């Protein structure tokens, strides 16, 4: 048994339009039809309303073909049909105007969206151009700093030493998870000190003495970090020793547990033998009492 076919939004809109016209005596519109149907798009419901007016016109044309022997009713029917057709035509024109207004509003909305989209695209293009300009400026500044940095061999040598020490420090800090964040903060501060040194040297060469003092301070910080690393390594070794001791104790406990299991098995076997011997003794007693 097949299920009944579900009505489309257009068909429900057509039925709702006839209901408004015949039962409630109102002129059908998309808004009124939606209040009854409560589903479907405006375009589908509007198709249902237009279909209503087409059917009403067709029925009116059929009514005009009334039999000739009913001439006494023709004036009344004609007047009623003219009124209905007039109302239907007026309602259809109103509906058509509403539809055209919806189309105009939709076109205006689309034009507004297109304008906003074009404006956003222009803003995006401007932002991308600005980003590219900033990148080029950043590259130019980096090249300028590198050129000024290479102009002095002594500072280049000192910075190479510091960079090597920083690389070694980073490799060591990677093994200390608990101290990683603190070391990273200090290393970032050290990098900032190096950046300040490069900027000051690029602006004025007479501040070389101050720059060397800052480098010396950075070396002291590196030494301090090295001591902290050694202290952390000692703590890690101590923790490892304690862990090894705990592991040995666990192994001793496991061995003791194995021995206890062995003794338990032996006791169980001995208990079974005693039970068997006791059972044999009881059986022998019974056999003696019952020759």
C-alpha cells in the first residue's frame, strides 16, 4: 500500500487562496496564505496565489457559457461575474504590484550586497598591499641592520660567540622541562639586549664601550644560566637515584612476593596431603567397625 503523496508548497498555497476567497471572503495574498500554510518559500506560495487567479478566471469564462434557456438569470449572473472578475482583476493587479515590488526590493538588496562586496574586496586588496609594503620595509630594515652589523669585525666576532653560546644553551634547556619557561624568558631578555646593542651601534659608533659592557652582562647571565642548568642536572640525578632505589625496593618486594607464593603453594600441597591422610584414617576406622 503506497503512502499518499505529500502536497507541495504551491498546491497548499492554491488551496489556502481558495479558502480565503470562498470561506472568509478575503482577497488572497502571499502574506495571508503564509499565515495558513506556515511553510514554503515566498516564491512557491506566490505561484499558488497566481494559480488561484488563473483558475478563477477560467471558471468565470465557463460561467459566461451559461445555457440560453436561463436568460432570466443571465443579468444577475452577469452582474455577479462582472463583480467577481473586477475584484479578481483588482486583487491580481495588487498581487502583481506586490510581486514587482518584491523584485525591485530584491534587486536593490542585491545591488547593495554587490556594492558592499566590492567595498570589502577593495579593503582587502588595500590591506594586502599594505601588508606587502610592511614586509618589504621589514626586509629592507633587516638588510640594513645586517649591513651595519657586518661593518665591524670585532662586534661580529662577539655576537658570533654569544650566538654559539645561545645555541648551546637552547640545546641544554630542551632537556629540562621544568625549567624551560624560565630559561625561555631569560633567553628572550638576552635576545632583547642583543637587539638593543645592534640598534645602538648602528646609530652611534661611539657607544661601543657601552655595547661591550652589555655583552659582558649577557655573558654573566649565560654563566648564571649554566649554573642553574648544573643545579637542575644535579637535582635530576638525585631524583633518578631515588627512582632507582625505589625500583630496587620494588624488585625486592616482587621477589619476596614470589617466595611467599611458593610457600603458599607448598602449604596448600601439604594441607591436601593431610586431608587425604585424615580421610584414609577415617575410612580405615569405618572398615574396622563394619567387618
